[in-house]
C-alpha cells in the first residue's frame, strides 16, 4: 500500500468507533487485509467483518465453515450479507446500535474498509437508505477517492475509504476479487489463460456451448480461440481473434455470467 492509502486508513481507524471490513464471501481469505484487521483491534476498536455477496456462494456449508474459522482467528463479529439485495443489513445496524447505545448523545463513526469492488458503496447506500445521500457505484475498480463521510441517522456517520490493494499483488488475484477489470490488466491474455485453469473446462464448455469432445482435448490457448470462434470474434481472413476471445472470457466472468 502506498503512503496516501496508509494516511487515509490510519485516519479512518483513529476516528472510527467501529470498523467494518467488507470481504467477498466467495473468496474471504483473498479479500481480507490482516494487517488492517490487526491495526483495528490493537487500537481497541470493534471490528466487524461483513462477508458480502453471500448469495453468490452455492456451498453454504463451506461458507459457514469459513465464517467460524474467521471468528475463531480474529474474535471479530462476522456477518453474511448481500448488499445488493439488502439481506443482512439489520444485523449490521444492530452492531452499530450497540456501539451507539453506549454513547447516545455523541457522534458515532463507522469506518468502512475493503478491496475495490467488494461492494463497499452498495453496502453504504443500503445502510444510508433513501434521502440520506448516495455513493457512486461502478464495476470499474478504484471509484472512491480519499475519505468520504456520510450521515445515516442522527449522530451516526459512515466513513468510506479508498479501495485497498496490497503492494505487488498478483494480477490474476486482483482480477479474481474484481479489484482490476480487463481494461486495467497489463497482461489480459495471461490472466485469461489462468482463468481457464481456475474455472475448469466444464464450466466454460457449458457457458459457451462449445464442442465438448474438442474442448476437453484442447489446452487453455485453444479454449480461448474456441471462445473467439464461437462469438464470431474473427480477424481478417476468418481466423479467431485470440485477444478478443480472452477479453470476452474475462468480461463474462466479471459479470458473474460464468
């Protein structure tokens, strides 16, 4: 993390009564920031870890196991949420209310931290409700700049932070957690190859209705070319456009269509 991020985050933690870390429920370990979690708890601040996009996880048993594992290791409160569908918001409000109850006449500040695109802005808007102001949301990572403060009820404020990206993080992992979109990748073709390996051929065959016999014998590069052929992404002369095939796969994944 750069100096600018650290300055903002230290200020957020110092000013907050409670810090909510939002992680992607599909990849909780990859989207947690252990350094910041330790900073929060070492300063005596309450930490709540919100596992957002829980509705997108099919294996609920695995999800519950991850929750118990995180609670055991951090002693933090862990809440399942779908910010987009507003599921789990009442549990977050309850945690905020417990802090507020200790100091009813004083300002209560809730710091929000997390990777880009884990759903910070959507969660803030869900908590704020109608008439309380809106935070811009986008699938493009890095929309939030600096710290922003939003009143949600009497004497209760949310403090949003910029998305946090660890220094020298692997580009594929940043793509997986939606901290980088295809336009921001230095090597989108390599990330697409890794994505084929990560997803497995069966999912891609089903998503694109590829020839099963041919696809199962193909390597990752061939799969990308088959996608380009299927979507009619062709160069002059009718050859499949490999770069466009890679981008098609990456964009489909980040739209949650595969």
